[in-house]
C-alpha cells in the first residue's frame, strides 16, 4: 500500500482520501483544544479524552 506522510506530525497515512481527511480534521480539533487549555484546562482535558476514544 502506498502511504503518505503527514507534513505536520510525520504520521504515515494510507493513500486514501478519507483517512487523510480524518487525520487533517484531528489536527484541526487538536489546535482548538490547545486554545481551550488557556481558558478552561478541565474542559480541554475532557475533550482530549474524547479525542483519544475517537482515534
């Protein structure tokens, strides 16, 4: 299987549009959570826990 490498984190991704889209969305959510940490660390921890469950 041909793979792609994420330019942000170096993760190896399958050459599949949906997999790349999900990974890109994960990065976008992570950026929002990091911004949330400054406002509400407790809420940010809850969101990070949910992200871990989602993969």
